[in-house]
C-alpha cells in the first residue's frame, strides 16, 4: 500500500474530506479526524481507534499495526505499516476508524 492508496481509500468513504492538522494531511468525517498521514515519512498511516479496537488490530496483525508511541498510543492512536498492508486490510481499518468518528457525529437522543 502506498500513501496515495491510503488517501484514495480514506476519501472514498461517505462524507470523508481531506484536511490538514499541524502541517499533516488528515481525513475527517463531520469535522472529526479519523486518519492521518502525519507519519508517512516513516512509512505509516495513522488511525484513530479506541484502545480496545487497537488491541484487536495489533493482536491480529502485529506486523501491520502498532500503537503510536506514548500517550497518544494509549488512547488508541495506531500506526499502520503501509508497506506491509494489503488493500483489503487498509480498507477495513479505515472503515473502522471512519465508523467510530461518524457515530460520534450522530445526534444523541434526548431522554424524556
């Protein structure tokens, strides 16, 4: 997988838009970032997942996924090694990150 391929897949998701955060390309849905190319020079795409989702991805494919170092990683921010990731894996991971952010954008139901 290449950075261009990662970008193409991210932007194919419903409502996805390209933005920029701290000088790096990011991908948003409803104004919320779900993925970035902030670490592309190191060969990574980045996903914003929950810690539980991250644990599942890393345990299933440790050669492809790894937590971002430090506190960001403990919060679920995850690297995806582009050179080792197949298209189907990137698609699934980006869809998971996109869905997580898209769900946060849905209006909350008010309790009576």
